[in-house]
């Protein structure tokens, strides 16, 4: 994390854990509850940001990622996956473009491995990779009326999912806003320290600052997976519902894992899917952990945690990958070993096979 930015956040009341992640801003119960409707403001410095430039940057990246980079413009970004040859996801990446440069935002715990892999496959391509995680600071803003807040406070209208706009308010020019999927209006914003600090102060007057665990809840409730060092190279793309999230283009050219991913799409169906679970008691689990549930007939069902957090009312809420077929014959409630009831909740998108 940028040292100046960290000092600024500490002045704002940020409470960091031993891993350097912001847990809250001094009022955790209120912050946690307000995440339901917002508006909330969050630091996103745990996301790496890689800048890719050069006359062959497009060609190079197009051959690496699952989505079609032709759809990325200065006004439109996308979600894409970086996979290994067997179709397993190494990283989930938000891609956007400004002034002939591509920007790749993904979990910082994967930065070294992804940079190393991209550099290895770049070969002689005329493309340059630059880590700009500290020079372009990333923050998040979300709420039921966050679109109006952004329009009024920043003089900028960002309406559609993955729409990209530069902030047009005088004094804040150069800040880039990207609209993210979510239960309501949600944005990532990128800029240098001085300017993003002004954006933070501008938006803070109408919002509550929240830590990473609360911001991650927005991904969970909207069915958006997160991939980090615990879960990299664990799941085939469709197991994370990436085909349902428009993160895979089956008509583009080859990319690592394309053969496996395409075969699953055209010849069969995904045997596993990511589902959303609500568990009636808090669980001390993290991403990559296995959760075993049993039904009333004492049959066991295994779930691999993708992400998990504390529900704003009670218990835990999680995204987890499981084999679908056995779930068709469950009897009674699914429960943990301690007897907590686990409910599979509807996703905000259709999981039915096409």
C-alpha cells in the first residue's frame, strides 16, 4: 500500500489487522449494517493494478485472457479470467483501457505470480508490463443511490455495468471510474494520491467508510467470485459461473485453457457450480476451506469456500463450489457438524444450463 495513502487512511480512523488489511473505521457494527444499502466508501488497495502498454499490448493480452479484448474501449471495461492450460482460473481480472494503455485489476496476493507468468509469455511481443498499484490508488463507492451521488458530487455519470468514465469535476480530472456489478450501484475509482484523496473527502460527507470484509459482502450477495492465493488454480472457469457472468467469450481465438472450457460448454455441462450459502451460525472459515454439510439422511455434501463473510443480521454468508447432482436428492435441511442450518439461496443470475 502507498505509504502516504496508508497514513491518510489511518487519519480517517482505519483499523488495520496484522496482514495490513483494513477491518473497519472505528464503528464496525454500524459500518457492517450500512453495507446493506450504503452509501459506503472503501479502500481497495488490496487489489493489484498492472498497466500494459505497447503496440502489441492488445495482441498479447488477447491471447492470454478468456474474454474478448476487442470489446474493451476507453468507455467499456470487462471481467475476464486468466487460466492455466487445464481451464483452472489463476486470477479474475477487471480490465479497462485509457489512452492506449490497458489496466488489469486483480487480488494483490496474486500480483507476483501473475506478473511473472505474463512476463514469461510475453516473449518478444512489443508490450510493457508496469506495476502501478502504488501510484494509481483504488477506492470503492457503493449504495442504492450511489449513481446520483457520483453524478452530483463528481459531475460524472456512469450508468452501465463496466462503463468507464473519467471524472469531469474541476480539480478531480484524471480519476477513472468503473461501474462494477453489485446488488446496487457500485464503483471502483483509480487515481494518484492527491486526487483520489480529494475524491475520498468529497464522497465521505455522504457515506460511511467500511473495511475489506464488509466490501467483500457486496461481491458475495451479487454472486461475484474472488480469487486469491488460497483459491488460484483450484476451479475450472464454469465452476465459478464465469460463463454466466460474461467473463468468457467462446467465439474468440485461443487462450490458455480454451480447449477444456469450450468442450465443457459445447459438449457437456458443468458438473460443479458456485452457489450462495447462508449458514445460521458464524463459521471460522476462509477461502479455500472445505465445508461439509449433511442432510437428514446423514448424507454428506462437500462445498469449497470461494469467499465468506458475516451476514449483517446473523450467521455467515458464502460463495462455495459444489457438485450439483447430489444436491438433487437431499432430504430435509442441510446442516453443519454443529447443527447450524445451511440454506442455498438464489443467485442474481440464472444457473440453468443453456
